[in-house]
C-alpha cells in the first residue's frame, strides 16, 4: 500500500488552483476567439485614402508590395492596368481597382460588406446616402458623386438603382482610367 506524503487538504488546494488556472486560460482563449470573430465579422472601410494598406496614388510596385492585390488586366504600358484585391475577387470580366502609369492607384471599387467611413455600403438606401453626404450630386453619367471627407483629392461615386446603392468606388480626381 502506498501512502500519500501530502495531506489531503494540500492536494485539494493544488487541484483547485490548477482547475482555476485552466478555467481562466479557457475563458481567455474563448474571449480572444470571440474578439477575433467579431473583428472578422465587421465590415472593412473604403476611404478616405484607400482600402487598408492599398492607398490611392501608390505606384504599381508599391501596391504589389502590400501583398493584397492580384493582376487581372495588363495595361500595355500607357494604359491603366486592372487588378483585384486578393480578399475580394471580382468576376472574370471585371476588375476591383485600376492602376494608372501616370497617377498610380487611381480607383478602387467596394466589395459587398465594405463600407465608407460614414457607414454607406452596397445595399444602403438613397435616403441613407443623402444623409451621410448632404452635398452629393448626380453627374451627367448618372452616378452620385461626392468629395471624400478627409481627402479632397478623391471622390466617391455611387450607383443607385431602385433607391439602393448597388455599386460604389473611390477614385482620384485626376484619374485617367475611365470617364
């Protein structure tokens, strides 16, 4: 028969400490996981200077160095090249952003779930759009256009169909990739 060298109260105390430590560890992992899940679930922001590390005006080399873009359409030297954000791939005959040889990263289109700094996203109503950007105007192409708050070198352009935002992007005022 073996005999325990420690009194039963010491063993219980040590076990209790170990269980509490394990519980605290489990709770902290659970909270950290929940925080990560919440952070991933939140929509990302497009503006006022771009999308995350991908900034308006960046050269092709600078934009590629972010590791967040992938080329889809070669511009052939003098024309704009078409790219996608790796996180938000577009369909075969579309691009998510343009890079101009003259002005750099010229425009980025928003993916579903991406919002402006004022909270507008694909699916927002025209009423919400007008409230967020009181000075917004409809241009001759039919897009709603407004200077990006916090970046007067850029503008947002919104497509509104049946009272809802169906597409939008951010572009440099001096971009030379599209009308």
